[in-house]
C-alpha cells in the first residue's frame, strides 16, 4: 500500500493529471488498511465478518482504482472529436487558402 500511495502522490504533482479520483480511492484503501492491520488484525486472521468485510472493502477500492485508472488513461489518449461547425479550407492553386464552397461560381 505504501508504494501505491507514493505513486498516487507522484501522479498528483502534475496539474494535467487524469488520476485525481484514482488517487482518492488509493488514499481510502490505505485508510482501510491502516484500520485493518494494526487494530482489527485478529478479525482478519480468524475470518470474522468484520475482518472479511474490511478485506472486501479494501480490495474493492483497489480494484475500482485500477479499472478507473485504466479507463481514464485510455480516454486521455484518444483524439478529441472534431466539432461539427469547423470550417475546412482547401489550398488554392498557388498555396493560398480559400473557403470551401458547395458549388463553384461559373466565370
């Protein structure tokens, strides 16, 4: 958990990171782990409902962080969709740009 917390801190050093929600899930999983192991470790060893619930919550948070991280990284690498109202210009015969028209005017 310590290396995940360090990795989340490194991700948060950039303003343009897509991993802020993932870092929050990792911090929550670390908080559950800190309650789980020093305080309720006997419940985890004896597989009581409390110990099992803590393990399920922590592992669920980590799995959600992994899936969310994958999805956000995947979406950040896709190109943005083109706008519908973008004006496209074609180069003229001498390299100058001219607006595209649906029909050429006759001369």
